[in-house]
């Protein structure tokens, strides 16, 4: 296990971690550190983690709390896009910040969405556009970029409806060229 060196952690905590040597020796230089080393050997990984967390200052603990909350928000937001986007959405991708505990926390993210029209199939394009719009607006708090994607999907839906209506009108004209007063179904 590797822990990044943080100037705010006491040397006792940092010296408790095994070195990269195969013999797993600890670097200690005082009796207090040797005692901490002996006590650490008896700790479970979760207790070890708590020891490091407890060694953080109040400001660092506050920062860690904020990072954890942001990580949860970002992951839920991007997962909402991915799950509703279905086959048109890629996997979530995240950008990370390293916290005072040495762990990485997502601070932003994105999901790629395939928003191209389906050539030759305006009905499928319309369904795709509607799903993309739902995916863009799926998170509880959509971002400005999410609203832009939803607007683009809405425009794609309008274009698909226009193309679909033109095809339907052409089909009706060709099947009833001499019929007067015939009706045309137009999708809006």
C-alpha cells in the first residue's frame, strides 16, 4: 500500500507504513515511533485508515468531507446520464483530486453521447433524440452543458419529425394522387 507524503501528517503516522522493500521493514528513528509501529501491526486496515483520518487537522477533515460529498454527487450525476442514455451513452469518465488522506476523489466528470442522426431512418432518429434529451436531463441538478445537450437533442427531434412528416406526405400523395379531401397525419 502506498501513501503519498503529506506535510500535515505527523511522522509517526507516515512511518507506520511498510516500505517497498521485500522484507517489509519500517523506518523508525525514535522509541515513540517504534511503539507506534508495534501498535500498528495489530490494527486492521479500517482501523489503520481511521488512525490516518484522526491525524488530520480540522481543516483537512472538513476538506475531506467536502471532497467525499462532491465525489458522490459527481458519480451519481454522471451515472444518471449513462444509465438513461443507454446505447447512445458512453461510460462515465472522471477527473480527480487527491485528498489530504491520499485518496482520489472525483471532482468533475462527463459522459460522451452519440447525438448523430440515424441516416435514412427519421423515426429511429426521433426516438434516439428523445432518449438523448432524457439522458441529458436525468440528473437531479442538470448543468448548463446538460441543458445545451438537451437543446441539441430537441433540435435533432424537430428535424427528425420534419423529415418523417415529409416522408408521410409523399407516401400519401403517391398512394392517393387523385383523391380530393384526403387527410394527412402529421406528427408534431
